[in-house]
């Protein structure tokens, strides 16, 4: 599916190429809520600015009265940047977000079907939207708790992997890794005498004796 292209100009104004009109950051947020795929590009260089704009929306939402991420979650996410498991952490959060969104959609559909069957008045789309707005804070709180517990579980899993790797590579002489202790039986005691050598070994270890040569003196005849 083609994405809806939005151009961002140097004056920070956003231009929707589909409607040929300028929009605000709130309008971009509404497009995301409506499930519309967007692509935000720099008007001059066509650089992809989608992530930075979405992060700006998240920052404004977090600065509001109902932040989703707690202090512990934010600090743990920051610590994973530059970490060896950064990519794994991103995929882990992404899969959990998709799972939570599917659970939320299924819950909404089941609730709407049940309420619509007993109370036909709730089959009205506008009334159902008002009902979901009323339930929004509870769903958002539940989502924040779910993300926090998932992040904590990932940190515990990382610690367990580190302990297993430490135990696995102990004794292999890895650079910077712990060295396995020597067997005490293999270490000679400082006060123990050296083992006795046999006569053949003693003779072989001694340097060979050389016989001094006699110096001959020539006599001169007068």
C-alpha cells in the first residue's frame, strides 16, 4: 500500500500532498490513529523524517497529563542504546506492541458485539466512539503496565544469559575472561624438596670434565 506523503519545509510546516494543504502535528497524529501509513520527507532533500516527527508526537504525549512510560522504563531503554542486544530489544518491544494491539482490537470487537446485541443503541458509531474515549485512560494505563513488565522481564532474561555465558566460557582462556584456578595438586609446595635423580640422570646433568693440555717448552741449544 502506498504511503501518504507529507512534506516538511524549513519553517517546520507540514504539507499533505494528498489533500494539497498544510497540516499540523495534531493532524499527523490523527492520521496515525486512523491507521493511515504516512511518509514524512524533507521538502528539499527528500530525507525520511518520519521517525523524528513520530518521536516528537510521542514526546508531546509524554509531556501531557498521562505519560505512558515510567522513569524505570525510559532509563532501561536508554541503557540498551549501543548495547550488544539493542537490536534484540527493539524486535522484542515491536512484537509485544503488535501482540498488545491485536489483543486490544479483539477486545474492542467482542465488547462492541456484546453491547450491540443487548443494547442496539450502541451500534451507533458515534456513541461507540464516545464510549471508547471514556475507556481510553484505562486502556492506556493497562498498556503502560504491560510494557513495563515486559521490559523488566527482558532485563532479567539478559542477566540470565550473561550468567550462563560467564559459566560457559570460564576456563577457555578467552581474552578478558575469567581464568580457571589451577589444580592444587599440580602446584609444587615451596617447602617440598626436589625429587631425587638417578645416577644416570645425575651424570648426564653434570658438565663434562676436560683434561688440561700439557704445555711443551722447547729448549734452545747454546
